[in-house]
C-alpha cells in the first residue's frame, strides 16, 4: 500500500506536532515546515513569508496528497521588521497557495474562532454566524479563508 504524503506548515507548534504524530500513526508519510532547526530529512526550516525561498524548496520537494497549513503568527507575537500579524499571516498563506498550486495538491487551512469576534456575542457560535473579527489575528484568518 502506498502511503499518502502530507506536508504540515507549523509542524513545530503544539497543534502541528500533535497532528503529525496522529498522521504518522495512521500510516501517512509526514513532512513539515517550521521556523526552528530540526534534524529530520522530512523537515524544512524556512520563512514562509519569503516567496523566493519557499518556491525553490517547493520545487525540490516531492508531491503531496495534502498540505495542512497551520503556521501563523498569533496574538502578541513579535515579528521581525515590525511586520503586522495581519500582513505576515496573509503573506504566508498567499505564498503557500502560489508555490504549491502547480502540484495540484489539496490544501487544508486551519483558521480560528477569532474570525467570529467576541463583540455582541451572547452564547453559542457556529459556522453560520457572521464573521466580525475584532483583532488583526482574527482578520488575518478571515482574509486567508477567503484566499
């Protein structure tokens, strides 16, 4: 049986690393992209906001059945060059889409409940509720959903 090959962006974080373990346990061949150094042949340390480097890397990587895009700057994170969380997250997602679009790979994007916002919310929120993010993080996730 041929293993399905999956790429996870943000594999070094809690969600990414936990998901990787689960997928390996299910028989997937898991590859990852992250910010930290790691000694693993299926791992790439790369800044996803650098389209040039990401494009070169994408051309060197095998094809993937699925790309799971989890990487994001979250609330209060300090970014190089005083980039905003909004521009940083949107730029990463655009680059992932553009650099892997020719490979005809399915993309799963991890969003956040922050796209719904908290203002005037009194109770249960589901996917039918209107989107009204109240932070740059939530707005970045909403824009990325639309991409």
